[in-house]
């Protein structure tokens, strides 16, 4: 799906930024493992190919050609108007395969309720795309905490800004106004990183991990208007790894890249882990580069990096082999050619011809880190995720395999795809029967669907395998729903004994305390 900027049909000045807010917000809400929504960058690349400036609203015929060129299944067309009191937005779904345009759907609200209006439009579109989408409109809207209007405006102004200084100013203000606004923190962190301001980049990107921990504490939780999705957290961790690496904090960089590769074992992440390991003098660097080559043998940099590492360890034959492989893929690589020449027998001989350079005398270049993170490629991959994941995780341990399906299921559940989420959780439980997380996720899934009996059974099954705060918190929520105060008190104490700082546990503890105080009143 591509969501095109909405057309401003309002005479009120100062509201042009709203046109871009609709595709941004709908992207954040609709982009999921079952529905790939094209990013703004993808859309702008299509505009560039057709010679359309970013700020121009093309004709409907041109929009159709853009959608056709992007090879999408659906294009979202919309407009909005404001009469000084109410904001109205109209949306239509263009089915590119059936060549059919849906009837207009209109939502209306006060300008201050823009977030709820956009959530209503998101539900309308989901219902058009998937007639079997079962979550009610009221529940969907209630489950999305809207972003503050001034924070959203600053975020969009940052997206539209053309200078780094303007971007930094707007994204910083958006994050200040809405501290849980993960998209704003991500953009701010990437802006800092692009300016080589590594310390503030690390601080901004670390904020997203905190938001993610808070949202994952309760399944399906949302933070400031959008789910803190696994894809967003992975992207933030990728840039956190780069910023920490550039700052010289190799331990933190390694931790950030390991977080990503445990969830999505991509070649470029293994490469970066190898670069960091080489900087730390770890022997596993060669293993990381070999894994990157195994996943993508066509990339010259992976062969180059492995060759550099082998040369550093004294394996001249192996280093020469990898440099030749790198030059086969990139013939004009001057560094690779220079190192290969220096590795040739006799290249460093003395006058007597009996001295060959050792790794200590070789001039060995630095390994190359990958700096490009294509979120669009990540999300496109999820449309074919099942087969891809099974192939990638066949070489991983069952725990990592199960963890992947649990996170995928949590993303599905957070977007309202409860049936598909259950299938992922059951797959995780089958892959790793010792996993309590899979059963706990199933319990949360059933709880979200209102099946308290099944939810309790799964949570108790998880606790029979191993005690965990998450499983106890499911029981606490079920106990509170059923007004079992004594059982809830006992379960919350067990949860907080295991994880005293658990944010969801602290919140439930406060709710339980308030309920006990209310009950004690005459």
C-alpha cells in the first residue's frame, strides 16, 4: 500500500502540514507484518523519477501512474477541510489490481482530536483491505494513544525540513512535548548521527529502547499513537550501534548490533558485529564475516573485511583469496588491490630475496562497516517472512527462533491481527517447548480477545515451566477483572519479587492499591 499526501481543501491558512501528517500517521499505524506500507522515502523516489517536486500535489491521473510505477496493490487517496470548528477528512482506497476505487469514507472531529480521527481512518482502511478484520472500531481507536497536536506538527515540520538544523529543532521539540514519541526520537537520533554528534545520537536512540521496554511489558501496548514496533526498535538499535562505534564505545556498539541480529539475522548486521569484534581484538570477527558472506556472497565488502582479518592474523593465503574475491566483485577497489599486491610472494623481499612481509609489517586497511539501513527492504521482507525466517533460523538455536516468532506475533496482535498472532505464538511454543514467553504471549492474546479462561490456562502453563514476571502479570490483570483481590495481591508480589522495576508491574501495583483503598471505604 502507498498512502499519498492528502489534498488541502480548506481555506484556513497554516494547515498545509496536515497533508503530510496523514500518510505519516497511517504508515505508523498500518505498516505491519501483514500489510506493507511504502515509506515516504519510497514515495519521494517515485516522485523524483517522474520529475514531481515533493511539495506539489499531483493530479489524480498522475497519482495513479505513481501507484502503478510503485507496483502496489492499493493506493490511498484523501483530502481534508477545516471550517474553524471541525476537521473533516475523506479517504478512498484505489484497488490497483481490480482497477476499482472505493466509495469515499469521511471522518470528522475537532482539530485537537486529529489523532483519533486518523485512527478512525486507519480502521476504515483496514476494514476495506481485510473484510475479516475482527477488531471493533471503538476498541481500535481506544487502543491508540493519540499524539499531542503540537508534537505531531513539529514532527511533520521536521520531516518536511530541508536543513539539518531545522530537522533537529523540530524533532527535539516533538520529543520534548511527547517524551514517548518514539518516531521523533528515532529521527532526532538519525539527524544527530548524520551530523557526527554521536553522544546526543546515543542518548536519543537509547530512549526508544526504553519506550519499547515499556510497551512490550503489556502486550499490544501503544506509545504516543503508534506501536513501538520491532522494526522501529531494530532500526534504532542499528543506528545506536553505529553511533556507539563511531564514539569508540565498542561494547555498547556490539550489544546494539547483537540485539538486531538476534531478531533479524541479516548479513550487514553480522558484518558490523565482525567490524566491532575486530576493533576489540576478538577472534570471532572472522566467524562473523564468514556468516555475512554465507548469507550474501555477492557483497565485496564482506570478502574485503574477512581478508583484512585473516591478514591481521597472519593467514596470508586466506587473505589473498578473499581479496581476489573482493576484486572480482569490485574491480576498482584500490585498497583491496594494494593489500593483495602486498600479500604476493616476494612483495616485501629484501635485497637477498629471503624476507616475506609478516602481518606486523603489512599495511593493513581498516574493516568496513555498513551504514545504510533500509527500513523499506526490512518491511517488504516481512510480507514473505515465514519462509524466509525458517530458512534463516534453521542455523539458529531454538530459543532465538522462538523469540523471532513471539515478536512477530506481538506486532500482529498490536495491529489487531489476533488470529495470525496466535499462530505465531503456537509456532514459537512448538519450536522451543521450554519457552515460557510463547505461552505468556498466548495468554495475553486470549486476554485481549476476552477469553479469560484460556488466558489463565496458558499463563498457569507458563508458570509450571518457569516463573516469570510477565506470566504473573497476566494473572494479576485477570484477577482484577474478576475482582479476585486476594489472588491479585499475591500474584503482583510474586511478579515484583522477580522484577522489582517492571513498569507494567508497578502500574498494576498502583491500580491494585487504589482498588484496595476504595474497597476499604465504608
